[in-house]
């Protein structure tokens, strides 16, 4: 082996003196930066404002406060309020060297402010590292996050995890252009169809702050109308924020904004955009390169400069309620922003929630509705099929679809596509007796029976096959599907109309648009694609399944789903017809027939006021194991006017099955209590629950207790 080879294998040994000197110098220089981020031992502190107040990313209530850290002189310039930092946390007061606390684990945080002296009398640890000099947490966003945390009995760190997207270094390095010039004020266009629509746009363009609850008319114009409201706000030199429930409506508003404003005039903040693109768009908003934003749920915290308008579309959609603690709702957060920033507020939907009706009744917002002549001119004809009609209809008993539905489908297919809305996806779910409709149960474990693709019955709890079922209530042997899924419905319709293409849209594959040619489009609620030129007809099947849900919002949600699908159908003058299979005398069905979602919401609000139900009252759901829940409620100092309902057992999630939102871990038996307070005591309730949870966590409570203010599902 040559000396060159030996030198290459031996590393520094045998190297020339000059090379050894270079290696030692490199090692000496490399050690200093590695040691400093750990302790900064002996490092000089910043000469001015040497203390940084840091919000650590712990997300636990008893640590929901700021912690003071010393600022090393080398980090003085970069360690500005709002930047991301890494700090040592959990060292305790005993590990102190040269007057500096050391040790602990590295965690992320934000610098909130720099001060000259600390309120803490003991030794301070030093900032370990400034992750980025980009100030991502401004005073406005910090104040909003604190208000949201207090309202929902959560921690500030949890809210900021929702509000500030993860960092991407390449996005930060990208240079941004100057903000575009304000556009001209728009023509009202289709806003003239609404009683005060033109005045609303004029107020936005003049710098005003109107608040409105807008009941949109059926059809695709809603996206362009939102874009015109954004343009009017930008014309006044202010910014605008629009939040929609999902990516498909975000794409429609995005296209409308490009058509009205041009390219590069707004940012799109959606979860499916990817980390780099989302952070790049978010930085463009924070730096002021764009002043208009459209996005999904997390965009409610977008740091728009000079905010002039906040708008939310379809506030009744469950996607607007975050599934992560502290579970904020877009509508409530945008209400906070409108009040804090004194900007305009627009809540729009084809339907109307009870919360929206309350905003109008309280005078906080004004209604934006069209006259009845306008509604009748653009809405489709709605026809109903009730239980009595189904009982007399031989076709309905044989094939689940009444004769009227077959006739409407056949006629609609002559002129365009027909939409069929099915309350659930899949094939054939839970089964019931065809004679008395009692649920079909397993003989071994009493679990619900489900039909497989081959027609065999199987228990969804124990997995056993059932070959000789009979009804224990009436002795019948015939079964029917409680709710037939989208796949099975598509197969049935495909056999009935063999020459017509059948498309499905649901969780596995959601279609955005379909051509205007004749076709059957079977969709689950919320996944309905838009048809070119509108649908010729629509069938809304199994309405009793949505109306029969054991939930306070069952009627409101069913009407919202129906109107959302019916709004995609052509007007009555163009032959558009909707058939809803539900009892005609029920209030939500009558509201659909009259196309009066506002009237339905007003009546619902009046009934809830009599019964003390939300949104007239404030309510919190507290859940956990029976022992943990009882101990929490006993220790909580609730307001005097608080009323505790329950506790009651929660649905047990079986092992291997998907966990419901807010449900207990699989196999665990939890209980839930509802705590209700009258109007004006909501803040006191949230503060009491937050204090009780913080005290419990500080004591080291091992069993979890979950708190959710304003739960969307209260049964």
C-alpha cells in the first residue's frame, strides 16, 4: 500500500504540519457555534432590552403565559418581537452556572416583546437560537389569538399552531413584489338583485364597515358576487379576507377573483396547497404584497394588512369548525376580527343558520335578501313525496324510488344531467325489517347487521355471518336497507336507465364539474359537482334519514344540504325540478318547497330561545372517564347561573373502527356533561373551565378531560 493510500485512510495522522494546522483551526472554529446554542455560557448579553418574553410552544393550560429569557449579544439584532426562536425549557432552578440557568429540552417559541428587566427574580436561561429573522407574529395576530384562546377556554400556543403555518426557508428567501394599486370600484352587477346589495358595495368602496347576513340566490353567481365585494373593499385601499369551507368553493372564488382583479392580486390559502406554497402565500399576505385572501378554515387568522372586510361562505358547513384544540369556529373568529378591527362583515350562504338569524335579530348585522319575485324566478320547482305516497306507490315499494321520481328523471334526462343526492356513501349499510322497519341485529352480540356486496349479512361488531335472520318484533323474514348508499343507488339507476352514463361523487372521488349532456350523477351531500348549464332535475332521497338524526341541528342541516343541491338545478322557468322524498308536513320540507331558509331559521331561533338552547345560551361540553369527569365538575368554580346537564354515557368506539370527532379513544367508556349559561355569562364559563383544567393539569391529572365550547353536536 502506498503512502498516499495510508494517508487517505489514516485521516489526520501522518498529514503534513500545514494540513494539521488547518484541521485544528477548523475544529476550533466549529466547536464554538455548537456550544453556544446550548447554554451561551459566558456570552455577553444585549446592551439594550436584554430580556425577551417568549411564548413557548407547550400547549398546556397551566403554562399559558410568557417566560423570560436572556438575549445574548450575538442574537440581539435577530431576536426581535414576532420571530421564531428555540429555547431551553424545564431545567429547574438548581442547574445554574455563572448566574445563568442551563439544561432543559429544546422547544420552539415566539418572542412576544423585549424588555429591560425581568419580573422573575431568579437566574434566566438564554435564548438558544433564532430560527428565522422573519417576524411572523405581529401584535394584531397575537391579540386575536389571545381573544380566541380565552373565548374557547384554550391555550394561546394551541391557537398559534392553527394561525401560523410551519416555516419553509426557501419561501422566506423569495423576494416579493410591491403591493398592486387599488382597483376601481366595481359595478354592482348581480348584487342589484338584492334589496340593499348595491348600497352594501358602495359602503365598502367608500371605506365603510357594513355588517350583513346575505342569503344568496340559487345559481353559480355567488362566487362572482363575493369577488365584487372584495374588489369594492380593495378600491378603498383596504384588505379583504374570504373563508370558504373546502377546496372546491375556494377554487371557484379564486377563479372569480382572477376574472375580476386579474392575476397576482390575491393569495389562496388552502391545506392542500403544500407547505412551501402555503407559507409563501401567507408571507405575501403578512408582508403586504397582496391584500386579498381566499382560503379554507386556517385562513381565518390570515394577517391581512388594513383589513376592511371579512367574509365567510356557508357557515353551517361542519368544515368551518376546527377539529383541533381549542376548536374555534370560523364564523365566531371573523366576528371577533370585525369587532376588533372595525371592519365590514359578510356572512353568505344559500341557506341560513340559526346563528346567522340571531346576528340579524340582535341588530349586529343587517339582512341582504332578494324579493320573492327574484327568488321565484331563479329557484327550481320543488315537489315532495311523503310516507303516504310511498305506501300507495307500487314502484316505490319495489325499488325504493316513487313513480314521481322515475318520471322526473326520465323527463330530465331528455334535457341534461340529473342529480341524485344520497345521504351516505358506500353500498348497502345497516339493514332493517321490511315490514316493521325494526333494526336488524346480530343474534350473538346485538350488533347491527350490514349487507355485503354478495348479498350476505354480516355483523359490524363481531364480524359473524347471519344466514337465517328473522325479525324478533314481527316475525318477518324480508329485509330492506335503512339507507341505501351511493354505490348501490348508482347500480340501481344504471339498470333502470341502461343507455345513460352514471357518475358518482363522494369521499373516494369528488367530482368538481360534469358536462351538460344527459347523465345520472349520484352524490353524497356536499360532494355535488357543478353541471354546465345546471342540472335539469334533482332527486333528494331518504330525507327521513337526515331529519331523523338525534341532533338539535338535524332539521337545519337537512335543509342546508337540500338547498345546496337544489341551487345547482336550473330555474323553474327552464324546466328545473327537484323531488324530495320526505314527509311534506315537516317544517324543513316546507321551507324547501317555499324556498324560505330565513323563515325556517327565525322559527328555530324562537323555539331555542324558549328552551334555552344555543345560540341563545352558551354551552360547553365536558367529557372524560366517569371518575375524571366527576372530579373536574366538583372542582370547577362555575358561574352561579350555570346549569349542568348530565352526565350521560358517550358512544363507545369499537377497536379497529374510525373514531368519531370528539369521541373517546377506542374501547374506553366516557361520559359527557353539558354546562349551560344564559347570555352574558359565556366569558365567565370559559374562564372557569379554563382555570379548572389548568389547575387539574398542574396537579398532574393522568386521565384526560376534554372541553369544547359551543359544541357543534349536542344531541
